[in-house]
């Protein structure tokens, strides 16, 4: 249950995590407090409504990804770098994370994001770690290195996530990306993919022949 507030003018994203075991009124509970995590039992709308009531705001859109999809996205990105404020070993003993930057694959990132029993402040630290993973994903997705894993990421994202936010089609109706599997128009894609495809487009314009040649070698070219 992480709220993201995006400011298109400053290009900043504010993330707010709410511990899942907080007792709060649900839209369907007639004012009786219940665990926040129980809102999910009644669907996304109930989760969104609960956070709207808690913070006195409107939640316009949602983004949801399952565990397997989470791992696929991380791996398709070629791993992510995530900052940990503390050193700890996951309770299952499979992974050790050092204080500072950690390069993680999908399994490691999921373990890092789910861990709470290793911390005295439990779910609070888990929320901070989850936001750190999101930051790592965004940083990697908007880097030029994305081009080497583009088609894998596109497949992973399409199969694994659900969202309700799209950017206006008019802004992207003339922009296409050509991949090994065919042309993709940005207006047809959810906002996360639009950000990625737009970044590919920006990195291709005005570049020299060596960059264009490299893009062709990895079966990705961009049409202006």
C-alpha cells in the first residue's frame, strides 16, 4: 500500500508507505477499524478507498504487480541497485544485504522487499525498503542500459502488471518504436511503458551512426 504522488512540472515523485497492519476504517466497515491489509480482500477499489479516507485525498489511479511479475521485471532490467540503510540477513537465511548499495536480481529484490522480521521496527522498515526498490527500478528503467534488455522488459511488464493510468494518446500518436516483434505505438501502452519507450526515443535522436548500428544489433530501432 504505497501512495505515489507525481509532479509533472518538477518531475519529482513522492512515495508514502502505510504499514499493512495499521487499524483503519474501511469503506465497507461502517467506521469499525480493521487491518489495512484486509482491504485488499475486497478488491483494489476498497484499498484505494481506505487510503483516501485515511489521508483525505483522492487516489486517481492504481498499479499492481504480483510476486512472479515483480521478479521478471527486475531480471528483465538486468538487476537493480538498491540502497539499504541497514545490514541484515533475510530470515530464511538465503540472502545477506549490506548497508549501502546492493545489486539485486529478481529473487534478491523480492526477499529484500518482503523482509520484516529481521527489523525491530518490522513493517515500517519493510515499507522503506519497498520504496527503495521502486527507486532502483525507476533509475534502471530510465537509464540507457535499458536498451540491451528492452524486449525482455516489455514482455515481462505486459504479462505481470495491472494499472489504470495512461497518458493522453495525442501526445504520442505519431511516435512508434520498432522491435523484433513489430511496431509499437506509444499511445497503446500504459504510462510505465510510455516512459520507457520515450526514453529509448530520446536516446536515439541526434545520435551518431555507431549508436544506431548498436541499436540495430539488439533488434531495436526507433522511428522519428
